[in-house]
């Protein structure tokens, strides 16, 4: 999900890559990502949240917290699926992705 602060519009692609947060549902607590997104917004005026599989619900929760507290406006939601090789099974596994 890409979000921008109230006064800033779309920035160039270079800036978008610097302000991307890849969220995991197991590595860090929810409010670690909320606070990180707030810091990114102060630095870049825009933040992109990205997640795979089960972490998608965490991204949705983070974005709702930021929206409800007036830090961001949602700009776009992009969903897709990607194929990843499962090292245990040796086959390709498709995972949902949101950004």
C-alpha cells in the first residue's frame, strides 16, 4: 500500500524505493512498523508498505492505524502473487503480495 502525507503528492521512483517498508508478521511487533512508517513519513513525506502471505493482514492494520490517526491518505493498493521456491519441498509455491 502506498500512502502519502496530506500535503504531498506522488514522488519519483527513486524516492519510492528509499521509503519502502517490507513487513513481516513474525520478526517485529506491529507498533515497530507503525513507528517506522511515521519516521519515514517525516523524512520522505511518503511511505510504501509491502508484505507477502500472512503478513498482509499486518500491513492492512498498520495502514488503518496511520489513516485513523491522520498521518496518511491511502494512494493505491496493488495486489499480485509471486512464485517462490520452497527449499524443503523443492517446488514453486505461489504467495499473495500486497504493496
